[in-house]
């Protein structure tokens, strides 16, 4: 089950479970659409994987399967992964 992390790793923007702005890689690194498309150009700076829209969990499923509250933020910002 996806963690649905609560924020962008680059800019720390809040990304609630129902956000259409969240982007993730296959390791669930999480970014807002602005950082994913602009700062890191669609590539996860941690693993080099593709960033795609994060699925949204239905509200009624969040009751028994809540989103993560662990915030991961890189204060120095993000850079595109080296190829």
C-alpha cells in the first residue's frame, strides 16, 4: 500500500491524500507537480526513476488505511539526478 507522503521533498508544499498535484517514483519519493515538472524535469533526484501522478485513495479507505504523516524534506532543495 502506498504511504501517501504528506509533502513535497523539494519545497515542502503540503500534499494531502486527495491532491492531484502529487507526483511519485516507484520508491514513493514524493514531489509537487511544480517541482516534479520544473526543478527535477520529471526524474526523481533520489533514484533517477520516472515521476508520475500519485493515485488518490478514496476518503472512506483513509479511515482504516491513513496516509503517512512522516514529512521528508531536503532543506537544500533538489537537483536533477545525474544520468
